[in-house]
C-alpha cells in the first residue's frame, strides 16, 4: 500500500479551478519530485496534503485512511506530514534551537530539556549545531533551510514535503541541497518535493511528475520528457526541442 494515494483531487478558488483531478502516489522511501509551469497547482497540491488548503473534492489516503473530511485529527496529521516552506517560515524572535524545539514542546508535550536535547541532535545531524543560539537573521539562506528541515524531522514525520526548496539559494547551495536530499533519502526519509529547478530535480530523482493545468500529464525520466514526449511544450519545459 502506498504511503500517500491521491485520487481525483480537485481544488477550486471561486470560479478558478487549480487542481482538476490529480492522481498520484508516494511510496514509503520515495524521493518524489513534482514539476510544472508557474500556476499549475504544485504548491496547492502540497498544501492539500496536510489540509493547509481544503480540497474541493477527491480523496487523499494517508496510511490507508482518507484524510479529506471533517473528522480528521489535523494536529496529528500535520505532525506526520512535515512541511518545509519556500521561505522557511522560521520565527524571527526565536533562536535556532527554539525554532526546532517549539513543536516538540507545544505539540508533542515534551519538557524543555527533552525537547532541546532532541532539537540539538537534529541540528547536529544537519551540521547546524554550532548555530543553535543564533537568530534567523544571523544565518544564511542555506542555513535557514537546514533549520526548517531540522524542525520538520524532529517531529519524526512519515513524510517531509518541500515547497520550492532552492528558490532563494545560489547554485552552490543548490548542490548542497541535492546532496542533503540524497543523504536523507538513503537513510530512509520519505520526501515529496515541488520545484521549478531542473538542476535540482535531475540530481535527486530519476523520474519526475509533470503537473500542468491542474492535472498530472506525465511521470517519467527527465531525459525522456525532454526528447520523446509527444507534446512539444512538455519537451521544451524540460530543455528539449519544440
């Protein structure tokens, strides 16, 4: 059974339909990449997974349970589906350590000493231990991202989803992100990543899901989408000839 099964997922905002019947699966241990042009619904899809955005219709099965409906424990769901936001969403008034430990204290009910110990372990794992007492304004974009990842991993989620993880990073940082993702995946972390960055996508995953106009149009190797896809617009998106 897939960890996440998305079936005929639709999301409309007023008269505008963003997702028009998305079908997709994420298996345990996957590092799945979703790509597509701006406005195709990538970020909306991610936000539907942990109900930051309410689906209009369709089903999302997480560990076999449909999580679209009124009786879902959203607090528990969001602990199990970690979210790393595009702009990191760190609290500016909290130190790096407190940013990571806050959820452990508020959601998991850990005492401060225990939460801090677990937070430090995650920061050390991501080579951020030396920065635990700094504030977000005192660290780089790549370091902020590692803090955001540490915060998500500290909750022991079943899957971590990333919304445009390299949008604010330079090419050197992109390579570092690719190496980090590969390392996390080798160690068993399930990940779903939305990105416009073809370099990152090609470095972390053989296949990508191509989302366009609110539907999944292909799930294939990048080189095949660039060379062999029947739609010239798809080929052009992936760097092939129109």
